[in-house]
């Protein structure tokens, strides 16, 4: 049975996190972490993504973001694709594409309601 579609609410704040699989720690390398932050900045400018906070750890990252005109999944697809593409010249892990698990949590801006999507 397919998973339920994610709910997109323009202007709502979302907690997004993405974990790398197979025990790999690509963001433990400061160059990789800096490259991810650079990609987030690019996508922020291109897509109009609001970024309130971010945290990059060895095997995952967290973002607190707000998408206005472009659905959140499009911005996240760009971030993940650009930050983890194996063709990048400075990529330390270019043998194969990393397996990712992404979870989105939607948080209503004005209310106390919070639910995992």
C-alpha cells in the first residue's frame, strides 16, 4: 500500500530532517558540511525557501523551513540532489549514491498542534 501524500501548507513552518543510511557519516567532513550549507543557501535564493534554523551533524541534518510559493518537496529534492550527487568533483563518497531517509513534520504556525506527516 503506498504511503499517504505529504500535506503542504504554504506559509507553515516545517521541521525537516534527512538521515544518511548504511552507517555513513558524510557530513563529519567539514568540507561536506560546508557544501551542504552552501546548497541550502542556493536553494533558499532560487525557491524562496525561508530557513529559520539548521543543524548539520555527521550522518544527518535538520532544517526549520517555510515554503511559500514552491511545494516543500521540490526544494528538498534540490537540496538532497545537489548536496549528495556523486558526480561532484569534491565528493569524498562518489562510489555510489547515498541512501536517504527523509521525514517531514508539519507544525501549524499559530497553534499548538504538531503532527508527523
